[in-house]
C-alpha cells in the first residue's frame, strides 16, 4: 500500500456481500451455539475448583491480596505520614459534620473510626478516605430532625409546658434514628453488591451528582446558620423546608447573639486566610498545614480561658464521653419510616465513592471493582450502625490529602483510625469547651469547593444544553423538594432525557463522498452526492417500540414518498375501477336482453329463420356497440364485450356470451379461438365473480397521480444495537408497503445480534430473504445499481455479472 504525501490511496476489488453470502464466508455460529443453557450456567455457578475458590476469597477480601505483598520499606513511611495527616483532618470534620446530622459531635468521631477500619479489609480503592461527608451528613440530619423534632422533647411542668428542652433524650433518640437509617442503607448496599448491581451508580450522571451536591451544600449552609448567628429557628421537614427555614432565620436576624457571631466571623476569616496561604505554599510544604485542627485547638483554649460559655453564653460542644460505646442493635421498628431515606443514602454514597475510587484508580493504574465497592461500603455502614455511627462515604478533601501526601495503600487508613481512636480515648474531654460556632465555620469554609460548581452552568451552556437542563432541574428539585425527593425527581428526569433523545434522534439521508466508499449526511456535507435512484436512510438511535412509528414517519418524509396517502389513493382507484367494470357489465346485460327481445319479436314476424353467419352477426353487434356504448368499450383495463354465441333459433331463443379483453376492431376472426380457450361466460353465470377475478391490478404509475425517481431505499441499521418485536414489525411493513409502489427495500450494516433477533422475530420470509441484508451500505448501493439497471455512478466501475465494485 502506497501513501503519497499525507494521504493514502487504496484499491479493493471484492465480491458484493449480502448477509447470506457473508455468513457463508465467515461461518457465523448459530444463536444456540453462542448461548449457554440454563443447566450449564447453574452447573458452572455451583462448580468449585481451587482457582475459583482462591479468586472468590481474594475478591471478597481484597486485603488478602495486597497485604502479603506489602513492603514496609517502600510504603511504610509514606502511608504513615499520609495517615496522620488524614487522621488530623478527621477530628474537626467529624465533629463539625455531626452538627449537620443533628447529632452530638462525639458521634462524628465514632463515624470516622469504625467504618474506615472496616473498609480497609473489604475495599478495593487504595486512596479514598472513608468517613463523614457533607452531603450524607445533611441527609441524615433531615431524617433525624423529621422523626425527632425539638417539639417532641419539651419538658413538662405539671400541666404547663415549659420552654426547657430535654437535650439528652432528644439526642439519644436521634442517635437511634441515625443508626437505624445507616444500618438499613448498608444492608441495601450489600444486597445490591451481592446481586452484581454495581452499575446502578452509572444512572447518576456527573452533571446530576454535581448539581445535587451543590444544592446539598445550600442545605448545609442553611442548617448551620443557627450556630453562626446564635439563633434558634424552627426546623421544617418535607418539600419547601429550605424556604421556610430560611424565612424563619431571616425573621430572627434581629435577635442575633453578637458574641457567637463574632466567634464565627473571626474563625471564618482565619480559616479562609490560612487555607489560601496553605494553597500558595502547597508545593513547598511536604505536608499540608492542619488548619482546621489549629483552629479547633486555638478556639478551645480561648473559650476555656475566657469562659465564653459562662460569661457570654456562647454555645459549646459540652460533655464528650471518653472511651468507646458498646455495640447495640438498632431499632428495627424505625426501618419502615426511613426506608426511602436509606435507599437515597445508599445510592448517593455509592455514587460518590465509585466516582472518587475510579478517578484515583485511573490515575495510578489499578482497577476498582464496582460490585465489591458496593459491598465494602455497605459493610462499613452496617457495622458502623451497630456502633452508633451514621452513613459514610469518601470525602474529596481527605482523599486528596491521602493521595498527595504519598499514601500508597489502605494502611494509611490504619494510621488515621489510630489518630481518631487516641483522640476518643484520651483527648475527647479536652474539647468540651469548643464553641459550636467554630465547627459551623469549618463547615462553611469547606463548602467553598462545592459552591465553585456553579461555574458548571457556563460550561454546560457551551458544551451540552441537555446536560445543563439536567443540572438545573436537579438543583431546583433538590432545593425545593428536599434531598430524598429531589434525588428521586432528578434521576427520573435524567432517564426521561435519555428516552426523549432516543425518541427524537437525528434522521438523515446519506450521500456518497466522491471517490470513496464512504456515505455521509447530504444536509451537513456539501460535497456528498446522492446516489441516483437510491435513498440511503439512517437514524442516529436504535429502533425500538418508543420510536418505531416516528422512524416510519421520518422515512416517508426523507424519501419524499408518502406511502400511506399513495396506498389510500391506489385502493380508491381500484375500487373506482371495479365500480366501472360492474357498471359496464350491467349495461352489457341490459343491451343483451334488449337484443334478445328484439330477436324474439322479429322471429314472430318471420315464417322462417334467416340464415345469419357469425361474422355478419358479430359485425352488426360490433357496430351497435360502437354506436351506443363507445364510452365503456374503450376502457383501458379489462374491457368487456358482449357477443352472440349462436344463431337465433326458431323458437326465438338466442345464446349470448361475454368476452374479456381485446379490441373490437380486431376480433372478427379471433373469436372462435378465444371462445375455445374458455374465456367466455354464459349469460346465466355469475359475471360479478368472473370480473373481479380477472380484474388486473392498478398501478400508481398508470393512474398518473404520482411520479418518482427512486427505485431502491437502503436502511442503514449500523447504529442499532438491538431490535424488538415492534421494530421488526415496522421494518417488515416498510418492505411490504413500498413493494406496492415498486420500490425495493434493503438493510445494511446490521450487527450479528440484530440479525439473530430478526431471525427469532420471524422477519425473513419468501419475499424478505437475507439477500436483502448487506454487510455495508456500499455493498447495498452496488447491488441496487446493478440490480435495477443503473447506467452511471460517479467514479465506480460496475460489473453486472459479478457485482464487483472497484473503489478508486
């Protein structure tokens, strides 16, 4: 093959391949040969071998795969540094995000300990950091505050209800609600993972997830306003809860607690400045400065020495018990009330986890098992729920710290959990004087990255309007309908956009690129030339029940042949032609009867019967017909003539016959032969049946209503990856309908699976054979041009005998 310059020129000479010939050449296997029987599948699933057992154990417990190969010399120090850095981040984030879940801060520390430790054994990602996360925390908070509102825990004094709130009882019940929700969400994830349902996360597109997290960040901000301003708004759950809560916060701004506001403002200014400085010095620092931890320590020291709680009534974290709580079984009676929220937590947590895991896996060259990740995350939530933890998933900020500080394996998570464990056992009581306003400020500042996602609107406006609509609908529905209903509405809308796009694909007519075997849309490519007499039709989506009717309408529109109207017109003309024939027959019968009566009258006046030859009688009858019935004897199709078949008898009887076809001027000597052929009917026979049987088919061309220059239509099915029964019936009707107007239909580019589905759908028949299917559009074009007697096609050499196309 030669390549002159930058472009190559090639010449191929081969046989034009239809589907039947292609199967003969390639020896395509039968459908049954490619399918394993149910019995074999069952036997294969139950068969146990040593390699299969090993693979099952290693895939279920990935730690057994990488831990024996762990090199302390290569990975020990990087994992230790990374783990300590992430553990330090766990402390402030755990306590801060616990406020988002409306739980005591210490339960955020528990959530940073148990689930992360469980994930070490079952997870397949080496870099994600399991623990508390903003979105899941606010989702759990919406559940706890809905089922355990403050109004249900007001202390009663006799018959009067005081304004005092039983915080201990409220927090205890909220912990139970959060634990039950988490356990149920974990069980859902485990079940989905065991049934290989890991692909469920793919239904959450990136625009949907980013819009959802952006709206969840807005919910988190509103939830933290009470700690920032030191007010107590009424928390509302359900649709429009965000609007009502924000309205209540605005009405209470006049009662802002100034000392709390000052603590919040100073903390946010310090955090923002320190983070910006940290980003500026990121390349020069081996380990990022733990800004949140420094803020917590400094705030706790200032609050303790200044006695902010006693002197200025600044709300603080309060008592933090030292030590670990024993495991307890969650309240199963709550499952029915939180099943919808648990499913939403399971799906959102898994979507975030698998997206982060695949990002790091692609960067570092390893594989993440989506089903095993679902099981690992589910076990982390299930086990954590028994230890009063709430739902977890990876955090982007912690995962980035774990990866950028040199973390190589999940041994970094071991170091981070040890930091959290030491804090819970020994250092927890030291943070009792920490102001809640500082934790709220940490949440505020950490949401900066999510608020930057509003720039997606401008990006999506330029790249994809449909993805922009999905983003906006997700954001609006999550803001208005709360997190659980908003997620459901967003997923439904995203799936509907996919359905609408398959229902309204791009339909195009293809033309040939001169000098090549390529075919492109003639509307978008000016140099593409339409093949004479051939229309090549293609849809950008597969054909199935939802768009089959639209597919047929588009074919009619693109080909310029409204087959429905043409068929209706043809049937009307056929019916009209039949009516004309029946009317001509009735007229012939009446004339025959009148002639018979006239002959009988003449017989009575004559004493003897006259000798009349057949030729003379025929000539006289033909003259009569020409004089009296010129309009019906000159019909184009199936003209009927009435002739005397025998001479008049002495009793006045005469036998007459009907003859179909022929020219009355040319029948003087040919009648006897036609009569001998049996193409006659006696007067007493059923002439209606004979005429309807002998009526010739009416063609649209003879009717003169339409004219067209298309003799073949090629349907390009290369974009179809499946075909259902409705689509098969539609395509079969296309074959049958267009054959009525003498237009041939061919299919091209069908995948093997589509051909098998056509066979199983009884698509092929004596009329529609595999000779109508071609390996490519180019093969179909060559066949059409030869088969229908094409005389020219630019830059193609055609051989009528062998159907060989030479591409130049």
